[in-house]
């Protein structure tokens, strides 16, 4: 059977958010998608078969015992370009994580090789329960895109993470997921982003201009290609990409500890963060009086990237960034060598350019290939270009 690129199999789980999937179907159709609904038997308590048949113009089944001669779980698995499960309950997530096949939907999930996306909706206590957390992580490791639920008011009045996202947010996430080949499934990527801050006293610090946008763009791009992403984020004020595990740090020392904790589990390290080269020799516990704030003395921070790359095992890829104001390629080639990197991206930040911008430009240098000039482009595009180079080297 041939695929059209537009066939969505919408699995509906037994949560009250099932009624919101009626709107999701309409919005999917507005975007040119053709939708077949496969509800779980328990979801029919919330929304019945007739609603789904009327909205999609297609027959709706929930059990493998209907139309057995047509082997529906295999035929639906074969024609679907994406399996979108929205809403997914804690029980449905647990059944899929276990590889169970006790209704039509879970049979199709097992039989299909199409990309699979899950939109959970449940009470925050259930979403945060260790069992659900473990099941979600199993699914992400297997390449499912699991959206984080929205935070807000839930049925019953409680407030927290568990709300079903808006239809358009679901479709946007799905479009991003489908537009990239999933060439990083099964890979773990560790990314640092932002700029470290070195405290002087309880109110002051030495910092830098890094916004974290490039690191967050790499995290988003890696997630959309199926990677498991850990993002060590230093002082960034940006939304966390769906599905990334976030580790928040402030200083270079904290970033160093996190790098040492997670590097061994990673296939790739992308070190986008601007790390302070030095920190004040002493940290005052009291706010320093204006009159005493005349000189500061510094002690050097370690080079985190240079030291972690010495601990790499064979097959791990290490990527650095460099911000320069002159002789970009010369300095970058030196850093590529001295820090033991596979790839370094260097950009010219003269006059404060690039910091905080959505655009970037520069040169990618490699340990084993000619340089690649990157003319002005978005940080998202650079992120994908960088990951293309990483994927080549991983294989
Ligand atoms: O500051 P420099 O140009 O040497 O930074 C190049 C790369 O080294 C960046 O990827 C940065 O994250 C990393 N770096 C580091 N520790 C430092 C300074 C820089 O890991 N103390």
C-alpha cells in the first residue's frame, strides 16, 4: 500500500481531553491532512464513535475483533504517515511503553514503522508520578516524540502540568517532527548553552553577553531528529525545548560538575556556552560597599571543554564554538587542536554582533575536512547544518 505523506492515524485515549481532539481533527484537515481515528475502548465513554466518523468521514474501530478479515491493524499501520496519539493517558503510555497489544490502537503502534508522536493529558500528580516519568523516558528513547503537557488549570480545579496543548501547537510540533529525518534516534546529545556568571558578592557577578539562543536551537534541532537531549543551561531566559532534560547552572564550576556527571552517557557534546575564563579570587558573603569596590582580582577557571574532551571514549563527537573579533580561522584552528575537537564553529562578534540575535554567520572547521563557510543564516539552520556534520561523523 502506498503512503501519501498526509495520512494521520489519530489515536484517542480515555481522558476528558478527548473532546478537544474533535477540534484537532478539524485543524489537521485545514492543514491538508487526512485523518483516521482509532479510539481506545475506554475513550468511547467520553466521545463516541459517531462523532469521529462524522468528523473524518471514515469508519472508526477500536478493537481487533471487528472486520477481522481485513486485518485492520496491519493495513492501518501500513498506510499511516504518522501515528499521533492525542490525548494519551498514563495507562495508554504505560501500555505502549510495555509493548502491549490489547486493543486496536496498541496493535497498530506495534505494527507501524511510521513516526509516532504522543500528546499526554492527565492530572499533574499522574504526569509527575515516577511510573509515568519512566514510561515517557522509555518512549522518548525509542524515538517517540512525547510533547510536554501545558501548565494551567485542569478539570477538577487543580493547577499544574497536565493540560492538553492547543491544536495548532500540536500540529506545529508534528510538522517539525515529520519534516526531518530521524537520524539521531537512539543517540544522546549533551548541549551547553548561555553564559556562566561568577559571583562577586550576593548581588553582583561577572557575566557575558551570550543569550543561549544557539544552544537552544541545537537542542531543538537534535530533538526533532530523534535524539535524547540534555541541556546544561547557564542563565538563559528561553523556553525549554519540548522533551529536553534541563540542567540549570550558574557558574563555570557548576557547569563543570554537570559536564562531568553526564558526558560519559553522551554520544555527542556540543559546547555552545560562553564560559567565564576567570572568577573573582574571593567571594564576599556581604554586599561590598561602594567605596570598597575599586579593584577586583581574578583566578583562572579551568577550560571545561579541553579537559572533558580528554576523557572522551572512542566514537564520542565533541563540538566547540568560538567567538572571535579578529583572525577568526587562525584562532579557531588553534582551539580545534588544543581542545581536541572534531568540529568548531567560529563567528565574528566584533561590535557585539551575533549575541542575542536569531541570525548567525561564520565558519565551521573540522579535524579532518576542509572549512565550510556559513553565510548569514538563522541559528536554527546552523544547528541542523552542524548536526548533519555530526551525523556523518557518528556513522
Ligand atoms: O573561550 P574560548 O574561545 O576558548 O571558547 C571556545 C570553546 O571552549 C567554547 O565551546 C567554550 O564553551 C569552551 N570553553 C570552556 N571553558 C572555558 C572557556 C571556553 O569550555 N573556560
